[in-house]
C-alpha cells in the first residue's frame, strides 16, 4: 500500500483517484484500488522494495500532476500492526479520530527518538515504534504541536499519517 501525503487537502495538490490508479498502473503495479480521496493506494506486492515503489510513484506523480508529494509504502503487516494502537487500553473507549498513526519511510534512529521532547504538546502523547509513530491527541490534531513536519525534522524521515479509523479500514481492504 502506498500512502501519499498532502493530496486533495484544502483544494491543493489535486489528484483524482482514477488518475492515481492510472499512474500506479504505469509503474506496473497490479490489483490497484484507492480508498477515500486522500492518497491511499492499495496494490498487490510484486517483489520490489518499498523504497523503489515509493520513488517510482513519486516521480510519475510529479511528472503527471506537477506536484511533489511524499510517498510512504507500507505492507499489509505494517497496517495490521498499526491497528494495535499502544496508547489505548482494551477496556477503554476512545474516539478513533483522536488516535493517529504516522508511517515512516524508514526506522528512526534510536538516538533521535530518545532526543524527542515528550512535553512538546501537553496532553498529547506519542510512541515511536519501528517505522510508525502512534499518537493520541487530547482534543484533536488541529492544535497539537506533534505534527508530521516536526517528527520529520526531528527524526530525519519522510512521514504521512492517518487516523486509526482509516488505518483499520485500509487493513480490512488489504485483507480482501
């Protein structure tokens, strides 16, 4: 699955999903599907590395649409693992829109993870786990200082995020 960041948000970086599927087919991806209008592209694995697929998609998207967007490729296993959000207890009811997962293009350097400020956004919490950052927002992501840009700068990675409801939907779709 390819997760594109920042398309079709606020009228900027418009990429119609039908055309995104065409772009994916042009780099020889198969069993292509999209979910929502926010750059969730499912396809069958074909042996290429995630970095290779991400690079090919980013290049063809820039050529076709004239926009440069980060692309992070996650496996089905990544999606399933992301559904187990560590910042919510099994016996707890939490609005899934307050729970987010950032997918990273690579593992963050452990020293960079340790250097993160745990009090950057009081009330909000995060856990960095491999190629994922799990977030729990107290009142929503709009006013939080735990932004994708901040994590990218601090961890020297490329990232994109989805709320837990979307991550679960993507895992379900990928299982089909």
